């Protein structure tokens, strides 16, 4: 139970970390755009060239779109990783419960009243299925 809580907490932290990294990337990209804008303004003043604001806005939109896609992919990968970990955890738990059932069946067979050498195949099958039913009832 504590492992699940730790996994959930780690996942929350990872998602928050991804969001913050994405935000930093966006801010860095915007800073780069502003720096480019400053150099463009300086070039414009020196060469008296005119650069339209539409071009700059289009570039910003392109950068924002790219960063959004990167963020979506990153979050999707984290979700896949979390689902994979859940699946592995569930498989481990099932394996452990099957081992417990197997150990219960083996111990109950070895401690039964009749010696195993005197039982025929049908009696063994009935006893095993009866023990499995009992262990399933106990585990529920």
C-alpha cells in the first residue's frame, strides 16, 4: 500500500516537473524571440529595413506550437510509464498470490490423513480442487 502511494507521489512530482520544464522552455524560447526582436530592431534602425509584426508573431506561434507538442509527448510518455509500472505491479501481486495458493495446496496435500502412495489419481484431483476452493474462499 505504501509503495502505491510512493509511486503515485512520484508520478505527481514527475508530471509537475515536466510542466515546469515545459514552462521554462517556453520562457527561454520567448526570451530568445525577444532577443532576436531586439537584434531585428537594431538591424532595422541601422539599415532602415521594415520588418512586419506578422512575421514575428508567426514565428512566435510556430515556437509555441512546437513547445506544446513537445509537452504533450512528454506527458504521454509519463502516463505510459505509469501504466506500465501499474501493470507490472499487478502482475507481481498475482504471482505472489498464486505462490501462496500453491504453497497452501502443497502443504495441505502433504498433511492429509491418507498417505499419497495409497491415493489414486481421481482422489488426488478431488482433494486438490477442494483445497483450491477453500483457499479461494479464505482469500476472499
